[in-house]
């Protein structure tokens, strides 16, 4: 298995603070999609990161290879919505994580 950092970039630097109704509906589907991937075990951590007047999204995933990470990104409803969002996919050669909470 391999680890990847996925950075979701929005179509403008002020998103999500000025998100349209269509964008926010797609973001709801995006969150549900990543929740399913977390329950399935491929998404380790996912969430928004606020920076300046806007923000971006991040996910750390554990998948077979770069192609599998790309497939996760390509299947995200925020990408398939055609609203101008895109992912950067960066390999993580190793990770250190805390043990699972009991």
C-alpha cells in the first residue's frame, strides 16, 4: 500500500466563504463521498484548511498506487461537478501516525 496527500484547490481564492448554492451542494456530496471512503478505510484523514481569505481541502489516503489515488480524486463529486475544482496528488514515502483510539 502507498500513501498520498491530496490537496483540493477551488476555482478562486475566496472559496468557501463566497460559495454559490451549486458549489455548496456539490461540497455536501464531496463530504459524503469522503466520509464513505473513510469508513471503507482508504481515506485516513480529510478536511478543510482555512488560509487567508479562503481555503483548500486535504486528504491523506492509503491506496494501492498513484493510479488508485487519482481514481479517488477523479470520482469526487466536486470534480465531476465541473465547477473548476482540481486536486494536486503528492506521494508520501512514509507516515507516522498515532495508534487507533480505543
